[in-house]
């Protein structure tokens, strides 16, 4: 009798426990199902693009955790003059070697078409190990922090190059590349927005904790990378694209000669390597749109690197009116993030119709705002320039992707993405170096920002508009 009563009494308790467990579990499972439904919509789940979107979100979350830890150590923990010296050292130790490594990353990864999943997983695991390495030095700011930070930077850029090359392999039917890249970019932005405050919260526990979080995230990303479809590692029908053809536009490297001047293979020297009567395509030989689009995007990327470093120190020394340095940086960062997300959304909505016109227009728009910021320097104009820089960079990059998809043949397209991404990362490094070296004068800084965009406009806008007038021999991107 007693056991029966005890059993009857435990029934409601078990049901109550299950109800509480279900109530606590539902928000997480419901959120996960919602995210999965969004990332796998319109055929992205079947093609594998959905998994790449999720992987990029994990990548963005891990990178921002490391950024929070480094910013707190290198930038906020010491007086302004000492912080500037630390960041200069950070640039010298990390960015300068990266300038030498960046041209190697694209060609090196281009030689590994059968190992793209392993390359992305390897970049994740390497950053997980480096995050643990930095956790011991982040509190003291020791010099060993900088080589580890260089490793994180190189691995992050290597992942970006491979990811750009992988996207064309995972396009669902009737799905444009600009739409696919906009989804991937938005996922990264959303993950960054969610992970940044979490990293700041972990920072309050202790300086190493954001790095512990980054380590866990990257380990999960390495596992996720191997769930991508096997076609990611397929190189069927691919050939390499050259940013600058070795011996003239569209020409191929001549065969090695014997001492008497005859080719070593016994064949007559060929003027250009051909296939089906056509010269081997390179980024210059496929038309002017891609080349001028790269020049315009390089100016946007250089502006981004410049503003990040210059405004970080300017706003710490001279915060926005009535705000602290941290809040001032937060306002500018949010403005840039919102602009970037808006540009990505608009790019997807426009579906990259007339990409040359879009690139030329947004470059002119950014230049106009930069000139106004230099003339009427104020809190509002600084925030406006940050937002416009984010908007125009996102929209211009999506349009460049569309031009590569349209003008570069399928057999060399993944190689073209790797080469173009490497060039753009180098432009960001150059802009960042200018930003750290410039005196902290607001009007001067905005004038330099305008000069960067003016240089890009001078080298690219005329060519873009001319290409738009002539039209493309290839079908437009839908």
C-alpha cells in the first residue's frame, strides 16, 4: 500500500519535471530548427550551401571572440600612447609578414582542390590551438602573443579564400552567386553580433575566457567542415586563373629551352597555351569588368582597414560629444555593422543587375560622404561615413562576385575567387598600416579616407562605365 501511494505521488513529480525540462529545452530546439530552416531554404539544404552558411557563422563567432580578447589586451588595458605603440607592434609583427604571405595563400590553396574541406577544418583547428596558446599570454601582453595573433590572422584569411572558392560548387538550381554570398555574409554578421557581447561577458570573468570560448567554437567548426558535401573537394573541369598573365595578356609561360635554343620537349615554341582555339583565360583576359571591379573593391577594402585603426585611436583620444571612448567606438562599430548588413540585403534584392553600374555608383557615393566628413567633421559625419563604408563595401563585393560568375569561365572560376580575395585582403592590410601611422587629426583622417576612394575611382570608374556601355558577351547574372 505504501509503495503504491509513493508511486502515485511520484507520477505528478515526474510529469512536472518533464514539463519543466520541455519548457527549458523548447526555446533552444525551436531556435535551432528556425536557424536550420532559414539556412536550408530554397534548395540550400540539398546542395550543401546551408552547411557552408552555418560553418561561416561559426567562423565569425570564433573570430570575434579572439578580437574581443586582443582588443582588451592590446588596446584598452594601457594609456593611449602606449596602446598606440602596442598596436603598431601588433601591425609590424602580424601584418607585415602577412603582406608577404598573402600572395602565397591563394596559389597554395589553389593547388589543393581535393582538400578544401580539410583546409577549412585545418584553419579552424589551428585557430583553436592558437587561442589556447594566447590564453596564457593575453593577461600579461607578452611578445609571444604577436606570433600567435599572426597565425590566427593567416588561418582566418586562408579560410576566407577557400570559402570563396567553395561557394560556386554549392549553388542550388536557379540560385545566383550574389544571393548565395549574401546569405553567407549575413550569417557571419549575425553570428558576430551574437558572439561579441558573449565574448565581452566572458572578458569580465577573466582575460583568457574569450579565448577559451573561441577554442571551443573552432573545434566545433572543424567537425562541421567535414560535413560539407564531397563535391566541395571535386576539381573536375577546373583550371587555374592568373591575376596577371606571365608574358602578356592571356599569354602562357614558354616551354624551357635547351642551350641551343630548342624546346626541351622537342616541340615548336607556342606563343600561347590554347584550348579549343582559345587562349588560357586570366582575370585580365576575361574582360575589363572584373579587373576594374577588383580595383574599386580594393579601395573599399583599404578604406575599411584604414577606418578601423584610425578611428579606434582617434575616438579613444577624442570621444564623440558627451560619450566615453568605449561607447564612441561602439556607436561607430554598430553603424558600420548595420551598413554592412544593409548593403548585403540590398545586394541580394538587386540580384546584381548591371554590376558595373552598382560598383561605380557606390564608389562615388562613398567618396561623396568621405568628402563631406572631411569638410564638416563631426560626430554625425563620422558615424555616417562608417555606415556608408560598410554599406558600399558589402554591395560592391557582391557585385564583384557577380561579375566573376558572369565573365570568368566555370573551369577557372574557383581559382579566380581565391586570387581576388587574396588581393583584397592585401588592400585591407595596406589601409590599416596607413591608419596606424597617421596623426590623430580628424579632418586629416577623413581627407585621407577621401583620397583612398578618389584613387580607386580614378583607376576604375571610367573602365566600369565603359564596360557597362559595351555590354558583356556573357549572360547577365539573374
